[in-house]
C-alpha cells in the first residue's frame, strides 16, 4: 500500500500522567501498523521517550516534528508533533493541572489538523476529567470537547466491542437529568447518526434495536410514567417511516443479549451505564469509543487513564490498536472516491 492510500492518523497523547504515553509507544512498536496508516502523535516527545524506556522499547526512535509534512512515517520511528508542555519531572499517576491542560491542547491541535485536511482521523488516548478541569477546561469529557472545537451542536457516542455496537442518547449527565433530557427529537437524531455511520461503514440496511428507559421497556405502563410512549415510540415510528430497520423500545436486558448473538447491528442506549456496562463486559481490552456526528473521524480507547498502573509499563495497548484499526477503516471510507 503506497503512502497516499494510508491515512494519516493523529494520535493524541491524552493525560501525560496516565497510561496514554505507554500504550502509544507499545502500539507504535507494532511495525505492521505502518502498512495500514501513517501514525502521528500529537503530544510531548520527551514524555514519549520516557514511556519507551519504561516499556523497554529502547529501539524506538522518537522524532519530534513541527508539522505533518516533516514526519517520516517509518516503522521504528514515532513521529510526534511536539507541543513541549510537560515538565520532565511530572510524576505518573497523580492529578496535574499541567497534564490536564496538555490533554486539551493535544485535542485542539489535532482538530485543527483534521479540519484542515492534514490528517484523516483522530485517535485519542485517555484523559482525566479532574485534571482537565484543574487545567481550566470544563468539559464532561472528550465527546463534548470535540463537538465544541468542531463547531457542532450535537454529537453521539458510539461504543464498539466484539459482536456489539452501542450508540447513546445521553452520556455524561446524571440519571435523573438524562431521563428529563430524553425526548423524541433527540432519540430520532441519535438513531439517524448511528444509521448513517453504519451505512458509511458498509452496512446497507443496519438492524437497529432501541432500548426502553424502564425495566421491561415499561411493560405497557406497568413501570415508570409512560416514558417509552412519550419519549421513544414517536422517534422509532418516524425512523420506520423512512424505511429503516428500527425496532423498539425493547427491554434492555434481552436486547443486549440478542445484539450479542447477532440479531442487531446497533443498539441505541438511553443513558451512560445502560450502554457502557454491556460493552465493557464484552471486552474492555478491545472496546472502542467513536464520536459520530463530527465533521472529522474520531475514535478512542474505551478505558481511562489508569493512574494506578501508570508509569509501570503494564498498560495494555490492545484497545488503542483496535481504535486505530477502526479509525483507519472510517478514514479510508471518508476519503474514498465516490
């Protein structure tokens, strides 16, 4: 595959005090990755060197660059747009305002590159929300930050695991607030974003199952206060009227089982834990977070900064490799000729 067929993937370093630097150097030590993409870290070259030493990857060369055009994109070389924000003595595993600000700056730079067409996708290492806030950036997480930086009013979080894809109607808000926010327009737009993403990924008529809010999806009014009838059914009916293969609201417990065995291509979860729990049970090491509805492709690991093991070299890079794989696939389709 020549270089023009391999998308440039910007990999943000995430929180420098977490496992991001370690999983990045471990992932980029897989030489075959360079056969499929041109990886470019946006972060701190000095921190990546330290991570490589910690992980025993002394053969890796960290190559600081100022712009995409300066990168070498060769196996054994980790190209890094070096923002030089992290002090050399920053400890691993501790909340740091400097690291929180750095995590934001890496995302902002990557969005700038993606919006300019310099990179085909963004793949993010984990950040720490407390550190992000300490650094002066008050977002609930990556998803909301990316939406604002891209100038998009509304996006959705899609999680993938082996045999399961889940898109969320609400994410980083409390359960009572989530139920209040759910309304037919939001449910319909979420279904539409999921449908469009799967069609773009090559699934011509995706089978979409929509969760209820209450146990047993309300069981015809037995549980709850008619939320399914008021908030979900109108959206499902409008999507069905478009000819889409959408079913629901369905009891979440059986819907996830059915999706896992292959009855559905996508599950629409109403709130954070309804969707996150099943995905992580199916395999957190292979879980991927995809932000859908952005003008750029963004994938991420589906785990946190793991401060308890940061700086030990124990972090597992498999989720990052899967996030890169999906970013490559989506970037390739995004830029494929019509």
